[in-house]
C-alpha cells in the first residue's frame, strides 16, 4: 500500500513495510565527540559477520587504512586532521596558509558564529574521528530499487540484504545517497573462493544479534560508548541532550546529522553527532532519497506518453483534413 | 592512554562528561590529545624540568596542602649538615665517587643518622643487582624519633632543601628546556593546583614508557613529590596510576618474573650478603624500623614452606640454602650481551618477542643466534623463533641460516581464553578468568608447561644423590590435574599462593595469620586473603550498580582487599575526613575504630591520637597519624635518604643521547647510569662531546591502538594487521620540507646502531619546538613491526642502544637522537657501511668512550663536603 509519505517524509518504516505488531525501531547514535578512533567497531563487525580483510595497503590518510564503507568494510572510522596551531607552540614556524580562492564555510578560518550571533574562536588543531556505518534510512532507495526482494525492511525498521537471494544486479549501489552498499569483489590475484562474491554487502545492524536480544557487535565493543545502540526515538532525545550539554560547555560546533525525520531520507536509523560540517567527515550535506521523485517522474512520464499518443492521433487527424 | 589503553580510557571519557579537565602532556598529538582539553607538547626527556617547574610553582607560591604536608610527609625532617645539593655541586650530590660513579649516601641522611643503616649495601653493588629500591618498597631504615621542624623554616629541613633544589626550575627554564610556552606551562600549574586541596584531588596517570629512561625512577619520583605536596596521595580521585603495558604486568611483579625479587617483593638473596635465613630476613625487617615489614620473617618462611613443604623445617632454616642467590647483574640486557659473548647456553622465551620488542634488536638477535638451545612458547611463529632464517642480519651476512648454531624449540601456547587463572591489573586487583574454549592441537597453558616440565625433570633426576639436585627433588610439586592432558588445577595453585594452615588445610584470611614456626605456608604474603573462607574471592562478579561506589565485591585487591593504598591519608590527623566531598576512610570515635567506604589501610583500632612508647619498633612504632605504613617512618617521602642510587631528589639530566647541553648543570646525563661500553653498543654523541650534529633530530617510539607491543598478537591476524599495514615514521611538515620527505613515500632513520625504513607520514600532530634558542625536530615511530607476520616491516627498537636506569636497570628506549633521510634504506653490505659511516663521522667508532661525569672541577666532594679533584676532565 503506497501512502502519502511512503517515499518521502516522516514515517514509521517497519509499519510502512507491513509489520502490524513490531518492536520499536532500532538504530545507532554515534557520538563522534568521544570517539577515540580505536577501530574496535571495525574489528568486532568483521569478526562477528565474517567480513574478509580489505587489503594491506597504507593509504596515507591519517590513521585511516580502511578507505571507506564498502562490501568488505561495514564500519569505517574516518580520521580528519584539522591543522591549526598545535598546543601553544610557536606559530611562526608554520607556513602561511595558501589561499586557493575557494569559498569557505566560515569567513575567517578560526572563527565560528555562535547561535546567539556572537563570534567565537574555533579550537586549535583538531583530530576528528568518526565511525561511519549504513544509515538504515527511513526511505531506503537501495531497498526500493532492488528487483529481487533481496533487500528487505526488518521488523526493527532496519534494512538488510539476504545474501542467498541477491543476484548481484547492482541497482542498489548507485541508488544509495551515501555510497554505502557495494558488491563484493572476487580475489582475482589468488583465484580464491570468496564468501558472497558479487553479492551486495553492507551493515545489517547485526540482525541476527538483534533477534537474540543482543547489542550489535560494534556497539558492544565500543569502549567509550561513542556508538550507542537502542530505540531510535530514545536515542534522538539522548542526542539532543548531548548537543545541549556540549553547547553549554562552549563546544558550539556540535551538531546532529541524520536525526531529522523531515530531511531528504526521512531521517536515518543510524545518526551522528558531529563537530564540524558533514562534508568534513565525508558525509553528503543534504542527502535525498534517490527514489523521492518516482511518483512525480511516473506522472510526468505518463503525461508525456499521453501527450505523445495525443499528438500522434492529432497528426493523423490533421492528414485527413 | 586512549592510544594504548582504549578500554581504560572510557573512565576518562566518563570523568570528562562529569566535568573533569583532561590535560595531556606528550611529545606528539595522539588519540589521547584528541579528546583532552589541553594538549602540551614537550621535548622528549625533559619531564623532570617540566614537573620540577610545577613543584617550584607550588613552593614559591606556597600552594602546598600544608596540613597534609606537615603531618603526612617528611617535609619537616632535618637533613644532615653534610648534605650538598646539585645546586652546589653542578649537578652532583655530595658523596660522589667518580671511580665507581656511585654515591656514599651518608651525607644524605637525616641529621644525627649519618652512619645509620650500616648494613647498607654499597651503591655499586645495588646498581648491579637492582636492589636499591628495596629500601623504598621495604621502607627506609629510619629511627622512630626524627629531628623535625614543623614550622618548615629550618634551613636544612626537607621543605627548604626542596625549595632550593627546584628554585631554578622556573617557567623560563621550562620554556627553554622543554620547548613548552610559559602560558601553556602556567595553565597546567594553575589547573593542577586549583584542583587539589581539601575539596578536590587530581590524578596523575602515566604509561610505562615514562619509566623507560636513564632517569626513569626519578621521573616517577617527581610526580610523587608533586602529588604529596598537593595532598593527592591516599585520597579518592588522586594518586599516581601506572598503566601497565600488558594484561597482568602488575601480577608479574607481585609474583615476579624479575631476577631481583621473590613473590611479595621479598628480595632475592645475595650470595655474599645473605648467607643465612636470619641475615636475609633482617635485611628486609631492619630491626629498629617502624612499619609492617617487621613481620618479614613470617612472609619469607611461608614462601619457603610453599616451595619445599615438609622438607622445610626450622632445623634446616626452612631450606633457605636451596634458594638461588644472585651475585651481580643478571638483568635481561646483561644476559643478552653474555649470549653474544658465548656465556649463556639456553634461553626460555614465554610470550615475549625480544627480536622486535627489546632495545637494540640487533644485539637481541645476534645473542639468540649464539645459543645452544632456545625455547619459544607463543601463539604464532614470532621473529624470536625465526630470526635464524629471516632476521635483518641475514641480508648483511651476520647470521647465516645454514650455520646458525641455535636449536629452536617452538611450542604453541594456549591463549588467555583457553586457560583459567587470574589477571592482576594496575589497581592490584586480581580477577579470575574462566576458560572459554579448549586450546586446539598441541597448544597448552603455561601452567601445564611448567608443571609437567618440572615433573619430567624431577623424574629424570630421581635417585640422584648429588647435593645440587636436592632443591629440585625436595620441591613440593604435587598439584591435582584434570582432563585428557592432565591440566593442573589453577585454583589449587591460587589456594597455595593464598596460604593455609598446614595441619587443618584451612585457608588463611590475612597475612597476620602467617606463622614463622612452619605451621602455615603461603606463596605470596600480599595475596593472602584471595582465598579467604575457602572462596575464590578473585572470581567475584557483583555488578557495580548492586554495591557501593568503591565496589569491594568485584574481584579482590591486595592487600586485604583494599582498593586504595595508604587511605589513612584521606582523613586529617584527627581522623576526620578532609572534607565531606572527599570522605573515604575515617575514625569512628564511638566505635573506637577506623571505618569508611574502603578497608582502612591502617590498624583498625589504633586511634589518631596514638603515640608510640619510647623505643617502639615495627607496627607498634607507627603513630596514629602515620599513614604511609610501609615506609620506615610512616611518612610520605618527599626526600629519599636511602634507596635511590642517583640521588635523594629528582634532578634534570639530559637523555644519554641528546642534541642539547644540560641547561641546568654541567653534569650532562645521569652520572650513575648503567652503561655497557662495547663495540656493539655505540651511543650517539651528546654535548659536551663533539659531533652531536651528525644526529640532529630526536626520536621517540610508542604504540598504536591497532597493534600490540612487538606485534606477536596483531601482525599475524588479518583483521588487525590491515588496520595499520605498514611501518611508518611521523614527521612534521617542517622536517619533511627540510629533508625532502614526501608524504606516503619512504624514508629511513639512522642511529649509531641501525638504519630503519618506513613510509613517511607528514602530520601537524608533530610540531618543531624552540629549545635553547633553536628549532628542534622530533620524529615518532611505532615499534610494532618485524620481519614476520602478515605485514612485515623494519623494527624501531633496532635504533636504540643499551643504557639503563641505575635503580631498576630499565633501558632508555623512549628517547634517542637520529638522522632522517629520504627514500628506502640501502640493503646488505651497503646498509652496514651506511651505519658505519655515521659512526665514523660522529667519532664513536673507537675504543675511547666519552666520560659520563661532566660536572666541573670541584663538584666531587670528600666526606666533609670539601671539594676534591675530579679525575674526569672538566668541560669547557
């Protein structure tokens, strides 16, 4: 049954998927302000879900050697070094920043506008760390475009791939506004058989563990509770309180990402507290479900088809005249 | 802490959420700095200047917690008139003997006690046997009645000496020497002092890299002085916490894997000084001293009874003669050098990978390649088992696989989830581990290995009439075994460690029940109580939310389940909490006993007003306001007259390898350090020697979260190895520009010992510092890689030479000087000649070794404190 908000806007995804009596929606609140970049989440995820290694290359991207979320990386910790002065050291030793003529977010690199309109100073050198994961969108385009029904909405409101149904068509890959879902590549060098080769892969929010009333592996392993698991509704309230607490402590950069049910994907099941603009962490600033305009497009296409038929008919009529 | 102890760091995060301010002092910006409120970078090896500067700030501004300092520390004690400070003698204390480079500590004693403790070992012997600190752990040999001036005005009282000693450690000096701005330094001073006092306490947390310096013990001492001055010891939220490098490192000192101590910190007997049981016990007990070591005889005899059971009787001194005795330096580095020299034939390595993890990797590998046999027990085939076929020395021709004489026995070990037993963590808490899985294949626990090894050796020797075999044959070596592999019972071992009454088998509840007549036995007196009432107390798992905030029913902490040592100091001299907010243990006048949230670390019914009768000694000699009950005088030691080889007060000495002259004294490095001058252990030159500019940069090493120490538990696992797949070297953008290093390209780091290559990581997390008027670059390397595993790479520890702290013989492996060159290092003979070329240019390729004593003429004094001629050349 297609409802008004079935493809866009706030909705309860499990109910929308047809679960009459279902548990509260589950998700992650990842508080990046207390992430220490230990990567325990990456390791716990791989151990529990039998995800293979992703190669042994040093990327030179701070301490990130996992590259991105992909078929072999269902959790990914980003490391962002924001160079300013370190400590209170002699700033004269620094080379002056090169102006690339690009538009910047803040007019002055070291200033930030506070909610009350005053201008404060941004902190010194920062090393931001953030553990990324599938967002389990309220409106999940990957699921909408899946032709086999391999991707499905669980009773917990999460989105899961069924490995044995996926035919590897790959439609879901460009449909994801975050670039999360990915097909697993083979090991061409060794010709070794790889589990789920060619199949679309991503975080399942540990569906098997949820069914057994267990925390997902990453949240269980996180030492600082940067990754918090629970009912999305409760997590959203907790996140609001945390942002308020940080603002009170003068950390005005703190903001939430993905918590708003009115955003382009209807809010995400996995959302984040960030200390800078989403782009800094590699997140799209304003993601929109790629299937949002499907009804509109369908109407347009129908109208165009009708117009074309009408035109054709008219042209025939014209000839007679 | 976030980097190497991410799980423990959760509590810092929690404290932060509750308003705590976190300050991180480190040469480089790490994961910890990322979450700290304030990050202060400093030059490696200048910590005593930094902390000494804070001590000076406290003393100059009289910010010390005066009531605490007067009553609970030795600040009021008056020191001998003969004492001369480093301020007077250019970096040396009085009593220095330039021949042996050790001190006669007579002039360091408290007034009137200059010749006290005549049984003291000579410092030179103590340095060899790492036995000096026994005075510290066992309490100083001090008389109960010390001359004191509680107004702290006497010019020779400890407080005034401390004040003079640190007077030149000013914010300007800190900025000069450490490269820390005065603003950042003062911010730390203010934060620390404002958060200390009656209502507030500050914790000092360090990881054990802090100890790995030629002045390692004095680093910790500086922290201790500061925490005592500010009243942060023995109180909740205070203290000094040492984060250990592995699980149960605390346990491996309590029941030691060290050559100089026996279980429960009893000293290893010395062949010449402890010829009888009585001599040995008295060296611990120190007749006449105050404190709890008075019962050392019982502790020692119970240990001997645990070893030799029925054979140990009062008639044969409880088999004291069976104990192995030490004769000199048997430390790990001496042993490795002896292997190179062919003096050591066999070696056991258990869960240790010295080919990668110990300083001077080349010496480690060459030593192991010159043994008759080597036993390695580990989870994987680590480099210390494969050096004969894949060491870097194969390329240079120094090890030839076909000719390497060492027979290696690699035995697979069970992991921590495949065996039961205890871990003892940094709070001295024992936690019992259940076995989750049976080990696969031939993997076995350590307990299995040693029990059956002992059993088989004893079977081989059975019937021997040789006197030398008696200690082995008489051992009480009978533990119940179970399962198809005859696994010994770990609980039975824990029960023996706890101790029991021999006649009835009743487990002892406290070490006070230990008898010196042979009727009880116990393997480690401080662990007595862990099997109280026949219950494995270490296995308790009551959740924190179901008990008080001290959580006494989770695991078991020694001694006697006390969660905080010296907690008598959490109450004022009258026994009242210093403040409501910081109440922890206090005197209940009505009940006539000490009570509180924790088990009081004090005699339960000794009132605060108690004063010992004339001539009292041992426990009786402690006053009701002497909280530091293991110290010979019951006081916290701001000043240490006995027990430290390098001096009674921490003094800044430059690291053995430094590009800078000591800004405070002419004495450059620690004059008493242990050094092995050998052709295979060259040190880079430091001022005042010439050519230090050949190695212009400072390097330091530490860990990454992703790997575990020498990599034996991480480089062999795909899910960990992929997280940090290559050896790398962190440099600042400025150094990269200066040396032409390209981010993610290659570079190599060179010292007088080795050249090590890695990928370049150019990062703002490292910053050049301004020190003594010039810019200095610091380089950082992780030390996890070696030639084995899924991700191989050069080993950073190859860069270090061997020079040791004189007190405990720990190596200086956190600071050295180096050069950095772009590109990969050369291979084979070219590598050897590159390093040899550096040695030649640095002038360290001859048999002439630079003098260690660089203090000016007149710094060395005779017994009366008069200057004498210094045989070493004064510097210019």
